[in-house]
C-alpha cells in the first residue's frame, strides 16, 4: 500500500510517497481501508515538530480519516468488517490502509459521504466541546468567531446557530465573510492583516467592538491568536468566555487586568485530551453531533479534494489560509 510519509523535519515539500507493508489488526484493533483524510492545521505543525505531540518518524500526517473496516482483531465487538466509519487518528491518516484501536472508531450514518466524514470529527468535535462544555453557550447569546471561514471556524459558526446564538463571523476578507454568511452567520466583520503597532491594535479592537455591539460578545471563539486575541478580548461581554482554540497568527499574551475588568474567563479548549480523559462525554457529544447532521443543521463544507500523491499540496494549500471550509485528501 502507499503512504505519504514525514521522514525528516520540515514543510510539506519534505513529504515522500512510498510503498509500505499493509498493516494487520492486533488485539482490540481494526484495519481501515482509508477513503478520505481531512487536512488540519496541526498536520503542518507535526511535520515541522512544532505540535504538542511528536509522532515517531517515519509517520504519515492526517489526524482524521473515514473509510471501510477491512479486518477486525481479537476482542473487537463494537464494529465488523464492511462497516463505514470515521476515526480520530491523531496522525497517520494519509495512507491507503491503517490499523487503529477500536476506541478511535465511530460508525457513520449511511447518508454521510466519506469526504464529509473525514472532515467532521476533529472540527465539529473541537467546536462542540468548546462551545457547549467550555463556553456554556446559551440561546440568545452573542458568539464572535475568529478565523470563521476555516474548517474549525465554519463548524463553530454552524454550531453556534444550531445552539441558538447570534453569530458574528470574523475573517480576513469579504469573500470569507460572505462564505460564512451563506453558512448561517448573522453578521460578519473583515479584520485587517497584521502586524499591528499600538494604534493599529486600538483600531482592531474598535472593529471587533463595533461588530459585536455595545453589550459585547458572550463567547469569543479564537482560532487565530496573535494580536487578534487581545483586540477581540476587549470586545468581550461581562462574564464572557474567551475560548483558546489555536494560534496560526502566533501565541498571544493577553493582559490579565482585562479579564478582571469584565469578570471574564480565558478558557483552554484541548479537545483531544478531553476525549482521552472522558470517553463517555465524548461519545455523548458525537451522538448529539450526528443528530444535528441528520437534521441538516450542520454539514462539513469540503472546498478542495487532493489525491494522496498530492497530499503535500493539500497541507500547503491549507496553511496558505486561502481555503474555505475543509481540505480533504482522497485515496480513490
């Protein structure tokens, strides 16, 4: 079988497509024939050794996959050969076949295509855990989403609307804001490109304050970081919750006096660790997400599909910040 491998530290150009032995299912494992692999920002960080988890090389990037179970190992009882499933793999997904622990496998609805399934669990799982379990988003509250046109961002936009919030989508271009509006955002705001000097930071904060209105944002979903974090935090409501999702613009430093003045919370959202710590809560969230999907309230938007041989281009395209929604690598 073929696999796209990271054998040395570096960018997408260092990835190589090679023939490797097909895996076998050990006890408690399944072998999955991979049909699609979602591409996410952590994939670029992993191959550069800049992510929290550093898989042993050689490894394939790709943290979420979907496909058909080819083989089950001893002790596997929840799924069988032929089942259509998705998996939160962590890494290793840009391959034609992979072995996974049964606990990482989730059967998917018959109506869910593989490309959407591979674009589902990491983004919607992160956003739902963040908005529901960490942000306590309630109907009628105001949600500000930074980086709203990306895969994680647009999932937060859709989930925010499904949860009854007023959703303000913030993105780097009018095209991206329009995209978010077409996926349910109530309003949008275009923020300028950095870096920012002192006056620029004040202007950026004013842009966010005007966008959310005089009462501020009850929940801020920050998938951007950098100078955008503090500027958006200045637009938070009394007792608001600021969700720390990711840092493509750099790790921010928010003055804690701002949290005191608004009695606001700065809340970390580490979905992967939360899944490992509380599997029962994770499975309940997945059940609720599939219900929302079947009801048509959420739906992954796959904007580009790349074949496995061009998986490096898929990662490069995602990190260019030009992608709308999700980028997926397909194996067929």
